[in-house]
C-alpha cells in the first residue's frame, strides 16, 4: 500500500483492541486478493480491461422479471450497444462496505438482513455481503481498511471530504478505480442520467476528468431543505409565545421555557454530528458559516475566522451562562438528544424532519398526546429581515458515494449492481420498494402501503422505510421527491420544506460545491485544515464555555493564519475556479 495511504490513520485513534476486533470481525470470510500496492496503480488500466471482460448474461429467469438496460447509444455513446438484461448470471459474491443509518440498525444487525438488500440481490442476480463498522466508527474503520490494503469490492463513503486529497488522490493511491471506461461498458443508466444532468455530471468527476463514484443525488429542490430548527409548539401555545424569528426572540422563548417549564437544557442538539455543525442555523444568522463558503464576490471564504462567527460565539456563550444552552452540548449524541427533547428537559433542537422530528413526535405522543413540535425558520438578527445565509443541501455533495476499489476482481458485476439503481426499475425500487408490497400505483404515483405507513411490527415510518428502501436516507441513487411527501406523515413535518426552505434570502448561493484540490495540493491542504479544524473546534467550545474570553478572538484568527489559512484559501479558490470550468 502506498505510504500516502498510511497517513490517513495518523490523526485518528484506531489502534485500540476493541476497534481492531470490530475490524477483524467485519472481514470474516474475505476472499479478496492481497496484491502489492505498488503494482496496483501501475497496472490499473490493464486490470480493468482484464476484469471487465463481459460475462454472458443469459439466465433462466422469466422474461417478465428481467429489466432491459438502456443501450449505450441511448445514453449518448457511440459504441454499439451490448445486449444485457437483469438478473445477471450467477457469479462470485461482492463485498460492499457502508455505514447504515440508525433507522436500519434499530431493527437489523446488517443492511444485508433487510428486505431491501434481499430484493436488490434478487432483482440484479448479484450476491452481496454487506460489511459495516460499529455506529459512528466509519471513519476509523475506513482508515484501518485502507491501511490494511484488503479492500472490499465496493466502498460507500464521502470521497470528497473524508478521503485526504479527495477522489483523485484515492485513484492515484490505488484505492479506487476511475470509472470512465467502466461506465461506457457497463453503466448505461448512470451514463444517460449524467448526460441529462450536466451539473451533476460536473460534480461527480475530478478536475482531471475521472469519474469516480456512483452518486447520491437529491432529485428535486424539495429535498434540499431537510434540516432545521424545531421547538415545542404546545409550550408556545400554552405560554402565549410566537415562533421565534430573530436571535432576540429565540433568547426570549428559551428563557421562558427555562423559567416556566423547568427546562434544564432549553436548546440542545447533536453537537457531535458534523452534518449538524455545518448546518447550524444560529451561525448562519450572523451571515457566515462554520467552514468554507462562497461569498458574494464569488470567492471562497472561511467563515469561522470572520466577525460574524465572533458574534455567534458571544451569543452562544451568553446562552450557556444563562442556562439556555445544554451544558452537555459538547458530548451530546443522538439518543441523548432524543431523550431530552421528548422528556421535557429540552424545548428546542436541530435535526431532520423525518428521523428527528417524526421520531420524537411519535415517541413523546405515546405518553403525552398534547406533545407537539413545530419548525422554526432560519433566524436573523433583525426583525423582518431574512438572513443572507441558511442551510441548503446541494443536489450532489459527495455523501454516500459508492466507489469500486482496486481489489475488485469482477468489475462488471460491481458496476452492474450499482448502475441498476439509476434505471427506471432501480429508481422505483430504491425509493419505494416492491410494487404490491410496499407501494401501489395510484393515478400515476407510487403510494406507500400499510407495510410502510402502518407497519405491522409497530416500527415508526422512518424505520419501516429503511427496511425496504433507501429513499429516506443516503446512498448511490437518485432520491425521488414523492417519497418525502409520504414520509412526512404528520402536519408539523409537512410544513418543514416551506419553512426551512424560504427562511434565508440567498442560502443556496453560498453553499460550497463539491470541489477538490489537485493531488499535489491535497497533502498540503489536508495538513493545514486538519490542524485548523481541530483548533477551531477546540476554541469554539472554549469561547462558548468561557474558558477563553471573546476578546481573544483576534488572536484565535491570527493563530489560524499562522497555521496556513491563507494558503488553504488559495487552494480552495483555485479548486473552485477549476470546478467552474469542468
């Protein structure tokens, strides 16, 4: 394995006996080869050709069960279309590594145990062994796998933000394979989709022009506003309070929650979830960002070094000392937040409309029928003025992208498995499941059955969905907006896209696209930002908790500049300019 790969593990504590035991357990029954890493990169093109020899796809399955793939000619290619139909002929089992959502692990030991996975294998004719890390240990186990060199065939990961140097570096390190030729041969559905969606096409290839993944795509604007603030609307009504719209109004509401309802943690959220840190609406209220963003000058900026971030820290520190911010905020995880927001310890939080709001409503209303939550808009600092910033997802962010590794011995089988999700049949299956079981067609639209909406096992809708589909969480497919209109079964949930989506004046314009540094820049950038991000996170809590006075904010910024912030911004801006010309 390349020495560059070993650097991935240097910043993480991945050497404990327990973690190694988990990793060893995950690798049971492994059949993957142990080739020398130095030879991997040099022989990659040759091996792709060798591995990519097309298998005969004739099967004995009834014709009605087969799905005809779109030809290469239909997706814009010039080569003669090859005949192919699902399911594939029998072959070796593929190993597929990913981190399942908690809505899966609530009821299943592995994604492979779900009806979704079993149906996927039946439809494609491809056997899959799903491997997964313990919840929350995906980055640590990923590092172990890369360092070990014994790679699963497919790995689902954020190759842009979580692999040092990004996808081009992962290709050059001999970890994953470029997909250009593979897509031409085996992926007519993805190829056709990218041809029809040039913005997505640009986003899921590198500056060198290498396609590297099968992307997760939010297929409609409705799906770009799924995280936001929510608070106890039954308390608002009881206390004659309006939904807060400004920072001052939030201060008032949280104070009343504390004094009148006895909250010991009026506002809490899952601080240990990086996605929530990046989506923090209270940072956006001060017209800045936790990390990099696109400014009005069309340049990349680093929000945590700006005056707006200082104002955010001052506000949070005030709330902390007044008992409005959860004193345990630094360590709060999902189950702890759930407990506090449903038992009255907290009155407001941050999260998804489905897996958070819906789950909390269902759980709390079992014992308290009056319990209710309501979405709150992106706050601003002035009444009647929308904040410039706000959390908006990009259609493709890099999250949950599936890549084929250099250890894969059957490239075609891996590519066909992943490409099926972008076919018409695969799209319906990933988003709605099996017709007649989890949905029926009514007036041209898929409508979930009681297997989803009133699950006989008593599972909440989110858990029932996760057993049969991947539409309600991320993965390598195109998400369909028609799932969310049914996923949100409660009125408070149904309001969230409009409330959260209309809250900021220009949020989408400031979101970073999935840019990547060059391989030469990546090591430098990773070194700089690992240090800066660690320092930012440490100092953020110190400022909030009063361990460091806010008067030292200037010194904090100066220290980040000494760590190389300006150089990091140079690299990001160069990458952004290249991205715009892809």
